[in-house]
C-alpha cells in the first residue's frame, strides 16, 4: 500500500486492516488487557495513515474504534459497551487515531514541500550553469521556460521580445505581483487569469509571458521568487560563485 494507490483501494485497506487485526486480537482476549489491544489498533491506524491519505486515515480510526467495541469489549459481537473504562478506551482510541492521522498527513506535506524545494533549487543551479557555460540562448530560454512552467504550474510560458505593456500584470524579482501598479494578493486570489503575466529577464529586450487561465494557481512566495530567479538567468553569462 502506498500514497499513490487509488482512493478505493486505500479506503479498502483502511476498513479491512483494523477489522482483521481486531478479529485476530479477539482470540487473545484472555491474555491481553483491553488497553494493550487498543494500543495495537492505534498502530494499525498509524500504518494506514503513513501509507495513505487523510480520508483513509480517518476511516481507519473510526473502524478501529468500532472494531474494538465489537470484538474486544463485553458484550462481545455487539455495538454496546457496559464498562465505563472500556468506553473511555474506545473514545481515546478514536481520538488518538485521528490525531495521529493528522500528524502523519502534516509530515507528508512537509516532506513533499522539502522535495519540491530541492527540485526547484536543482533547476535553478542547472539554469545558472547553462548560462555560465555559455549555452545557446535558444536552449537556455527553452529550458528556463519549462522550469518556470513547472514551478508555477502554468498553462504556458513563452519568451518574447515584444515591448512590455504597462497594463499587464507583472511578476517582480522579489516574488510580488502587481497589476496596473496595484499589488495582487496571490495567496488569496491566485495569479491573474484574465491576462498573461509578464516576468522580466536580465535581457533588456526580452521577457516571459506566463499564462494561468484554465484554473486559479496560488504558487507560494518562494515558488514565485524561484521563477523570477530562473528568468534572471536569461542574459549575459555570469560565472557561478
């Protein structure tokens, strides 16, 4: 099971795995305390959360709590709990399972951000080396255009030497975006979709035109700064520090 699997398969594991483990633990009720069995079910929820997405993790936590009630608390094989201690354990199992799932998903997001950041920086280094090595301008422009498209998740990115238009949105080197000299809140509203966004290069006669028309894109400030740094590689070659 992995995070790339289909949603139905992930949900299937989220349901079947806690059920199977709880059913197996029911054979050990005479030797294991209910709290110990609840901890084992928490580990099952952790396994699902680590290898899947948030909905599957939540389902696993709910199924684990229900399975604990059905298989491991008296009266057995009924969704009824007579013991206040068992009820408390079931509630804690559900709560801990959901919290653990949220922590696992946060870890996934941080790992994905770190991986994306590493990729962006690697692309910037590649572009800087191409510029420093005197790579042909057409090859460098094409490579940088593809990188900017990927970093900002654009529909299109093309280089042009046509004159700049002051009425167009502009992405600045510090990552800010303005339109008719007014700031655009990209985090809230996304990149402008009604017109292309100009991204200047170090070449006085050239700029990239960014198209994000099919849906709203909200690249982070760091992503916008990386895109601007990539565009700055288009110009006179300069040596790497």
